[in-house]
């Protein structure tokens, strides 16, 4: 049985914080791999800033294809939108019955966890791995069974600021991995 961590996100765009955090978690836990699950539409977020999912998947693949412990999952592209985690998790369990899936989330999302659709099914079948996020102390975690707190480094980088900076003509080539940044530049993403 492989232990797989699922790192859900828009990755709009992927940045070094995503990758460094995932690297830290996979190297300091019982996880064999981390799968980046690219969400076409998060039910808690507006979609007006999202670029096409194919671009976001391609950028992630360019960043992780040389690291055997990382994979990119496009499963949510085949499921109804908006993306509900319980639906994705059911499908993953059906497709990969030999894997044990855990959900990786920041402490900012832990506050919303009990509002997730079908949360009882999710926490019954999956571990939750929580990492710290600036401004969001890990509180009330005793309400969630199967919760592991990872004292990972804190990265105060966010995709929203990166998109805004690119739109303003700033060079953020050190915040976005080189392969992804080249892809953004080549395809003129986020600049209009």
C-alpha cells in the first residue's frame, strides 16, 4: 500500500513555495509520493482570474517531471465542476484501491474544513496533513480525527501577488520555477 499525499490547488501559477513545501512534506513524513491535484474550480473561490486548466497542468508537469516523488493529477478535469473533494477522493479510491490517500492543506483551509461537502466521509477515509500558513494558527484541530500537523517551513508567497506583478510587468523569475516562468512568458499568460 502506497501512501499518497494529495496537494489540491489552483496552481495559478505554481510557485516555489508550493514545490518547496511539498518537497519538505514528502521527505519528512510517511508519504511515498505527493500528487498535485489541479482544481478547475474551487467552490470557495471565484474563477475570473483562472487561466485555462491545461496551462496550469503543463506548468506543474514542467516543474515536477524530474522528481520521482511528485506527480500531477488532472482527475478533476474529468469530474463535474465545481470540484468537490469528496467526489475526487471517491474516484481516486476507485481507480487506485492499493493507495492510501491523505489530504495536504494549509492551516488557512483547516478553518474551512468542517464546511466541506460530505466532510464526515472525507475524514472517515483519509488522513489530513496540515502545514502552517502565515496568520492562521492551527486551532480547533482536536475536532478533526486523523490529523497530522507538519511543522514545515512557512512560505509567504501567493499566486495572486505573482499574477498581479506579471500583469504590471514585473519579473518574478525567482518566485516561479524556471520552466514554468518560461512557459508563462512564451505563452503571454497573466499579462493582459
